């Protein structure tokens, strides 16, 4: 019997993030786009891009969890879940423990189940090799993704910290 495959289609690409990406001629910037979209207008793509550079991101290259976890905390996100036992989830768990973050450790979950189960709020969702944004159950990303891909960790946007 063939396994059923689901495809998750984003609600939209997050227009501000896509415009910022095009103006800066960026690639491999899913972390920057996911943070921008999850912040729901409280940060611009350019602001997030600049902060990511301060935390070690090189243009046209991705970021690792040890680079962006402190950045997410600084920008007002709270780690909610680390999911599953994949290498990426175990790495996220180790980084979160080193930072002494409070979170729940849960069984493995797919992007489709996470999208349906997160409910109201704005979330930064990391899957293996990619990051996306889920706002009130809708995905904001640039293209369709496999619904069965493994989520490694989920952060909720609590709001821009007062400085």
C-alpha cells in the first residue's frame, strides 16, 4: 500500500519579507523570513537581517540553532516545544538546555499536525533544514512544502521587548 503524501500550501509568502529579500538579493534566508513573518509587522526584514548578521549570519548562508536561539530570545520569542528524536531536534534540545530555556519536550510531529494544533498566535516553526512561520493556523512561506516533514522546534512570538 502506498503511503499518502500531503502537501502544505502557504496562505501567502509574507509580502514584506519577500520584498526585503529581493531588494537585498538574498538566498538561504528562511530564518530571516520566518522571524519577520512571525513578528507580524513589529520588525522589518531589514531589521531582522541586520540582527542576524550581528549573530553570525553570512549573506546567502543559513544559520544554526546556536546562532539563532539567542537571537529569538532577544527579539521576543519564547521556546514552546522541542519535537521528536531527529538529529536536528536533539541538537536544538542541547542548545536550549545550554541556554537554560524552559520548554516542553514532545513526541515527533509533522508540519501539517503542527499547523493544525498550534491554534491562535504567531509561531516560528523549524523543520529539518528549513524554518517557516505559522500564524493562527496558516503557513507563511514562499512555496508548497511536504506536510509530513518533521518539526524540530516551535517558538511563540510574545511581542517586541520594551527597551
